């Protein structure tokens, strides 16, 4: 059906094996999939996607467990929320839409799905863009008091002894904070808050972080030990007013994971680049993807 918040885009729910993904897609040209981070949904791309659509077929899904995409039953190792599983969703979704090869752009948690897609499916990914993200194992191996204090939500959302869902869903308005609708975009604001007030989505987001502390780290470690690296060209978009450099130079941390030199650009924004600097992000992506 036609979409009013993404002009010219189509909104669908697509079954891909064990989950159903909510997805918006539109435009024409070489395909690119945009993957959101926590605690957003795909509507975070509402100001970027139409700018890309003049040159690209743009696909924006909710990650499994987020927004209005579904999540399979929990597994003891949380692998139902692994980035490997999410990467498989991306490949299956793009194949369903008729795209065997495509570029992948991921922000925040979506960046982990994006690089996992490139590692697990090198024949499918033409170019990779990571926005404010590093390999998960690189964060975890560098964890110290400073990182734990600044990024404490990783440990809160990821622990299981006293599940974070009970705290968050008791008062989501007290837990989460977003810019107002006029700044975030009315449709995006409404969509994000519908998700944040849904206990099933809160659980899905926590499971994402639980997988990140365990099974995702194991997958990264196995790739590194086997000498597997990302084969396609890769660009890092780093927010000027965020702290991705908490471990040092993020480009230097990425270098051993890549077969080709990294393109590194800094975007004049805070963490949520697509919402705070959509035109700059779109220009960077259009220039790179050409």
C-alpha cells in the first residue's frame, strides 16, 4: 500500500523463514538496505531514505524483535537474536524483493548486523557502511571502568538475573527519552514510542543485547581466529558528538577486519545521525555508493 511518511515507498510485512519483517521499500537503481539501531525502528531513516531513492532502490526493515517485526521463542543462548540470525533475515528479505546483491548500511546495533551480513554473506554484499559501530568483540575486549560507566546500558539490558524488561516496561516514559515530534518527525516519533511502550519489543531489544554479550562475541572470535575479513569496500561514518572513540581511533580498530582500506568520514551530529543530519548522511552515502 502507498506510504505517507516515506513518499513513494511501499509498506509490507514479509515472512522470512522464522520471522515476519515489517519493511518499507521504494526508489529505483542499485539496491541498498538501511538497518536501524537501538531503540529505534526503521522509521529513523524517514528523512534519509527519500533522498537516496532517486538513485537507489532503498529497503528499510525493522530488525527482528524491534518495531513491528516478530521474534522467535527465546533460546538458552539467545541465538534467536544473534546478529547472524538478523543477517540471514536481511539476505532472505532482499532475495524476496528480487535483490541477490546489495549494499548494507547499519547504524548502532544495526551496524553489527551490517558487518555480520558482510562476513557471513560476502557474495551478497557489494559495499558496507557502518555508522557509530565497531565489531562487538572489540568493544568487549576493551571494557574497563570508563567504558562500563559510559555504556552501562549494555550490561543492564544484557543481564538475565534480574531482567531489565521489568524495570523498563513498568515506566517506559521514565526510562526512554527522545526529541519531541517536531524534531524527530511526527511519524517517526509516534512509531518509536509505540514500540517502546510494547513489552514484547522491550524484550526483543534486551535479547539483542544478551546475544551481543555471548553468541555474537563468539561468532566474532571465530571469524578472527579463522582469518576471515570483510571483503567488500567499507565506510565508517562517525558522529562528531558521540563517543565511538572511547577505545581510541575507531578506524585503526576496524582495519584488521577489512581486506580493503577503510573510508572514514565524520558527520556533524550526535549519535542519531539519520535524524540529526539527514542531508549530510545522504550526501555521504550517495557519494560512496556511486
